[in-house]
C-alpha cells in the first residue's frame, strides 16, 4: 500500500522553492485582503518560515528571541507588519508591489 504524505508535509517541501513560496505568499496576501483577515497571511508566513529553517533559524537571522517570534506567529498572535516583512526577508524573499490590472 502506498504511503501518502500529509498536506502540511507536502506544502512545506514545496515552499522550499523560492518561486513557489513567493506565489503562495502573494495568493495568501490577496486572500487576506479579500476576507479582511490578516491571519491568513500570518499563517502563510509561518509556513514559509517552517520551510526555510524553522522558527529558531529565522528568529536568529532576524536577531529576535525565538519565544517572542513564535508567539507573534502563533494562531492567537497578532504579528506586526514589520515582523512579517522581516521574517519574509530572512527567508530570502521580498515583497513587491505592481500596478493593479
């Protein structure tokens, strides 16, 4: 019998690719704005952080404590926009704006 990967495991593997991670973050940011729920984008950032080394590695690159970083990205956390952007940069990605179509 074939053993299947969990959705989360598959997602984390895919998010290691910077192009895929960028597309994922863009889609989740758009979804967040449409639903007026920044928690969607915050969860996406957490997934990308996990794929790019985890909370400990990324918080170290950001020069913040792992505990406060973990707390800010938790489901009950309310991460600041600057924290999310710094985490994205620490993962080797950046936010870019384009004219609306």
